[in-house]
């Protein structure tokens, strides 16, 4: 990656959407993850149930090929942007 300003969370989400063909809603979930919000806060912000949030995270993990959840998705993101 070229030198310059740090990789912003908006750029990270856009990159993940393009790279892994994730849905817009999964992009919103990813944005909540990158902001460090808990599952409950993220679900509240997105006006969905905690169960729906967790389902989105699971599908996001499946789509990106990670075997896990939030931590693995974040690790993948930082691996991809370094």
C-alpha cells in the first residue's frame, strides 16, 4: 500500500464490498464492527435483533472465507490492507 493517510474505515468497507461481493447490509455490519461496537449496540444502531446481527456476522464470515466471527473478520481486513 502506498504511503499516505491511514486506511479509513469507509475505504475498508468499500474494499471488502468489492473484494468479497458482500451485500450493502453486510457492509453496514462491517462498519459497526470496525467502529468497535458491541453486538448489542450494533444491533440497536441498525434497528435489528441481536440474532439478526449475529446471523449477518456469520454470513459475512462465510462470504469472506474466515472460520470464526468478528475477530477473524477484523484480522482479515487488517491483513488485506497491509
